[in-house]
C-alpha cells in the first residue's frame, strides 16, 4: 500500500509552521530546514554550475539568503518551490557573472509546435534501466546547457510539475515544455551517437 502525499493545504500549513519556527528563533528550526532542503538546493545549483567547489559556496549563499528573506515566504506555493527559486536565482546570477551561456545559443525554444512540445516518445526513465546506460545518461545530461539540465532535474528527479518549475525559473510554462522537449531530444541524439544504436 503506497503512502499518499498530504494535500497541498496541509503541506503548506506545515511549511508555514517551519518558516514560523525559524523566524521566531526556535532552537534547531533553521538546521531542520537546511537538512530537509539541502539535497534540493544541491540538485538545483549543481545542475546549473557543474563545479563542486562553486556549488558548495553557492549552496551556503542560498541558505544565507533564505535565512535573510524567509519573512517574505507567504505560503503561496510549497516551501520546496520557494527554496528552489532562491537556489536557481543564485546559480543563474553566478553563471551570468561568469558570462556562461544559460541555454544553447542556436535557437528559439518557443519555435517548436505544441505537438512537438507535448512528447517525443523518448522514455527517459526506461533509459536508465541498467547501470551502464545510467552512467551514459548522466554524462549526456552534464553536456546539456545549464537551464536545460536544471529543468530536467526539477521535472524528473524532484518530480516538480511544470507550473512549479515555471514559478522557480520565472519562465513561461510553454518555454519549460520546449526546454524539456529539446533536452530529451538532445539526450536521445547523444545516447544514439555514443552507443551506435537508437536509444
């Protein structure tokens, strides 16, 4: 029997309670928040910057920002989304300062038709069925541009809905769908070229 996630209203009430504990200085509350969301923070930042030392420093900056601005969290979305938004913003600013392109330079992600954006028949989960293929897939993901790596991670690893990813990144839902379509297509092409067969 699978455990059902709590309804959104209950989850947000829990998030607001945790935020309230942190803001009131309740002992151990901020540490609990860090423990609960450090993996999410690492996933978002690391997928953007791909440099462990930078990722460590930026994650510290993310939690410093969270501590300074948690009073702005109003429960309009899950705390997970709000924290991911802070992490994405910090990582994006880091890449912009280093003048590292966030997306591939070759095109307009809005250029795909709706039919193309909805699905391409590439089953990402099935592609990681064995260990060797999983390693190849992760190497292929690493070769994607930062925004596309991050969108894929949020969608597949963090299991965020497209609407939440849009809130985190500040991009339109159609743009998120385009990035997902383009990323999956690029992954399929990379895997096919490395394996010499259709993925």
